[in-house]
């Protein structure tokens, strides 16, 4: 019994070739053909040209070829783009006896990634001769057998296909037998020897014949087997079956003990010559005997072993019915068991991932994985479909028969989802259907698409002046949502000029930690506000960056003592010298001490104190606590010394307080001797009072005018602030100052000096600091700082006048 598939004939082969050609034209795939056993280097096709690829881009685009199974049969020359045979191709080893045999190639190129399917048909050549399973076949024939008696023979098989496997048989010339070949319903040949002339055992006890099998290839190949015929004497009626061939259809996986068929043979003889024993013919192979067993008495054939359609779907069992005569006769029949396929094989799936991990900026349509499916079942049981779950930004695209590509369906963002787990399910069309799954893990690779970001666009820092060099004043920190090198942030100063000097001479920033340090002691009197930008840049390619603005306010410390303004010309030794008429009354201002302090705030708020005279004498003069005006405490008397020497102590409100001493020399003279051109008009109380009234009127008018201008300017400033933000790098106002109130509700002013508020290049600004007891301490915001400096500017202008 031989388990194999025979050739279907030239007509069926031609029909198959026509169907293949029509399928190729509809699929749009590149198709080549090559003969098996072609030599190494045999030309197959110009694959690069046929795929529309330039030869110069094969290497840069990483041109590569992959095939399922053995991948070394075909190779591509990257220099000329030619597909050639790389190693021996044996069609029978590759595809067995299937009518169609192709090598499926997956061609991939990158930048961008593209996938092509190439089918190379392997054509059969006549490289296999017909073969018989045995070198010798032995037949036992009674001499009493009549003419036209038929004796079955085992045929040959050919591993080739098509015309190369179409066999014809020849028998060497003899006078007793001729060869009979029949084709059954399954397309297989049934051979037999037909008796043409009775044999006489007394004349010939043994015959030797040669059976020759010739295939249809060019050139023809042959195979031979020796036929040894033993002539027996006796019984003249052999058992006969109802049919010569029995066809049985049986489901695969049929359990052991299942009845396949019950044979029935009859013998026309009598007695012991009529009793029949059923046996497997000696033509039955061992693998068939391992699948089936026969009851020698009843003729029942039952299943003995596991029947698998995928291993073998057709069994031919030759049965002999032998009578029990001393010279037994044998009847012959053939049982053809055809297995029916059941859906007992789950789909098989192979996943190849050439593009993992996937960059987050990969465009939709990028191929992520290649999936090939197979099912050993046939028909609907072997038709496999593929699905993807759960909801992921990928989709499956059918690229070829039983081939799928997992491609990107929508944009990726690693900062939102950095890893995807998906399940690919392959399901066949059987009933019930079987399925298999494969888990696919897709990592999303980072690209530098996020710039470092600071928590806020601007920071305000307060630093006391006279700081030690290298002191840490602030730390900037930016966060980058990317990963690894793309998230490694380095910091640097945005270099520019601050007046005559470079910004880097004032501050520095640590590239890794973001610590900002002052490189030298800062001086509030020189620099109140240092505004600059720090840049944060990642290490990606290309690098991305952002900036943050730092406003460093230098806080004042009491490091400047009050400075006395030069006295009026004519004063001896730099002291204030005045002539005072003895006729002045109490409260008359006779002199004034002027002093300024380079500091600001409380540190620049000056108070005046008259030191006691030597010897403890009571002085007829006093000094204004915050004005520095020296006035009489009573009417001057003749007993008062004509030369009065006063020591005025000037001190600020810093911690600790700094001070200076002013000397005031007053000469008491009679009223007629007082000069007319004194620093204050002394024409009498009436003129003084009139002049004081005039001054107050002018003062009120000036204050009203300044207040009106101030309100108008504030409205204009507010409108400008709402319509446009201040430009970076311009010189802005200084830091908010501490506003102090005095016990008497009066104010004093600081030295008119050159103050630089450094947020950019430009000329330094003149500043005059004013204090008001009714102005509250506001928040240290930029608007309040600017508003206070507007107020200070107007008051500075007013007092300058």
C-alpha cells in the first residue's frame, strides 16, 4: 500500500498554470521563476529595477531580503540589483509533490520603511527517476489459472510532478503474460499481470520478468523491478471479492477499533478449499499496518493507530483472500481509504519585528512588525484571518496571502504612552474555529520634541549688597518631558552688556545644577536691579531650549555715613557761619545744616541733634530733628555770648547707625549791623511773615500742579501697561524701597546721585528717594516698584525746583 499523490495530467497542470498566471496579474506582486538544481549565480531577475528602486540607494536604505524557512537559497547583489541563486534548490525537498512550489521573499528598505513581496516559482526538472519500493516482487500462480486471470503488481513512484511524473510501464517480452494498467477514480494507476497463456508447472516452475517504469520527462528516466513468478500446482478456484477496488471515506482522528469496512470473498470450491483467510498483501507497507488491522476470519478492517490527515490523507490497502487448501489460491482486492480533514490544528503564527522600538515621530503607515500565518488543515479549516486587540494606534494590513503587516495607524507621543501591549489573534474558518494568539510589545522611542520648561517665566531675587564673591543667590530648574539624553538639561547665561561690563563679570550659572552665583560683591549704590536671562538647553539632536528671566534686587545695607554738604562761601574751616541779629524773636531760623546719605530707605533717613555746649551752659538755639534748621528758643539777650559755637550731630537710622558732626558758628550782632543780604531776609517780623505767606502760596500751587501731573501720568502709565508689556532688556525701575514714617510726619531726601538700575544697556538714571508717612508698604511686585519710582521721580523733580 503506497501513501502518495499521483500526477493529475497535462490538462490539469495547464489549468493550474493559467490560474496561477491570472492570480499573479491581480495581486500586483513581482514574480520570477527559476528551475530547481540551478547552479550558483544563476540569474533570476533584476529585482531592484522591478521594484522601482535605484541601485545607489540599496545600501543607504538598508536593502535586505528575508524568506520564510531557508533564507540562503536566493541572494541579491547590491552592486547591480540582480537576484541570483545562492545555493542548491531542490524542489522536492522544498515543496514535496505539491503542484505549486514558490519561494516567498519579503524585501524591506528603510528611510522610509517599505515592504515588497516577491514570489519566485521553482520549476520542476526531471531529476528523479521512477522508483519501486522493492527490488523484487514475488507472485504465486497456480498452473490451473485460466487465461485473462489478473495478478496485481506494485507500481513505481516519481518524486517529480507534472509530465516529469507521468509514468508508463513496459514488460519484457514473454509468451505467458502481458501488462495491464488501469486508472482508478482517485487518479492513481493500478498495475497487473494478465495471463495470456496457461503455464504448466511441469514445464516451468519459475518465471523471471523485468518491469520497466518510464517517466514523461526530457530526457526520459527509468526504473526497474524484477518479477519472480512461482507456478503452483493444485486448487483450481481462487477466492473472489465482490469488487476489485473498495473506496472508503473516513474522518481523521477516528478512534481505535472503529470499523473501516467488512470484506467478503467467496470460493466456488468445496470443503477446506472453500474456507478463506483474509490477510494484508505483502505489498502493504509497515506504516499502513501500523494504522489498520484485519480480522483474518471475518475480513473486518478496523482502525489501529492515529490517523492524521496532515501526515497522509490517502491509504491504499491490498488485501489477499486465501483458501485453506494445501495448495491455496488467492483472491485480491484493494481498499482505498481517503481521510476527511477535521479542524484539529490551530493556526501557527510567526511575528518578525524589524522596526522596534518605534520612534514617536514615525509617520502613519510605518511598518512595525511582519506576521505570517499557516494552518496545516485544508479547505475552510486552513483559511486563517488575523485580528488585533485591544484598541492601540496600530492596524493590521493584509499584504499577501497569509501575510500581514502591523503598521502605525495614528501619531505616537512617548510622553503620554511609552509602551503598548497588543495581542494578535489568528483564527481559522473551521467549525468550531480554532485560534492562537501572540503578544506583541511595542516600545516607543523618544525623540527630542519637548523643550525644557521653567515653572514660571520670571523670578525675583533679593540679595544684600556687599555679599562675598561666589555666593549662591538662586537656583533655576527646568523640566524636560523627554527621556535620557533628550531630557539632560544644561544651563547657561544669555550673555549681554551691563553698562560697560559683561554680564558674566557679575553672575555665573552652574551648567548642571542651575545654581546662580554672584561673582563679586554687589553695591546697592551702584546697582539696584540686575535683570538677566538664563537659558536651559537639552542634549537632544537638534537641541531645544527656553529661557527664564531673573530680576535680582540688591538690598541696601548701612555702609555709608551721612555726608555734610559744603557750607556757604566765607565760612571758616568748612563750618557753617552766620550773623544773627540780637533782635530776633523766639523760633527764628538762623541757619541750616545740610547733609545727605548715599544709602536709601531707613539707612538714608537722617536726624539732627544739637550736642550740649561745653560747661553745660544752656544754649538759646535748637535744631530741627529732621530738617536741620537751627532756630532760636527764646529772644536773645545781652548776656548771651556774641559768638556761639554749635555742634550738630547728624545720624542715619541704619543698624548700626552711622553719624557725622557739623560745626555751626553764629555771630550775634546788633540789629543795625546785620547785613541786608543774609541767607534769609531779616527786615523784620512783618516782612518775614509776608514772605512766609508768599512761599506757602507758591508751595500750595506747586503741589497742586505736581499732583495733577502725577494723576495724569498715572492714568497714562496704566493705559500703557494694559496695552503693551515692557520690553526685555530695557532699563527698569529699582527695587521696592522701605517707606518710613517719622514721629512728626515729615520727610527728608537723599543725595541727588547717579543710580543705575540694570536690566539692560543704557544711560544710568538719576534718582531721588522720598519718604512719606502715609504711604504703605506694598507688595514687591514689578507694578508697585514702577509706581513708587514714578512717585519718587515727580517728587525729585518738584524738590529740585
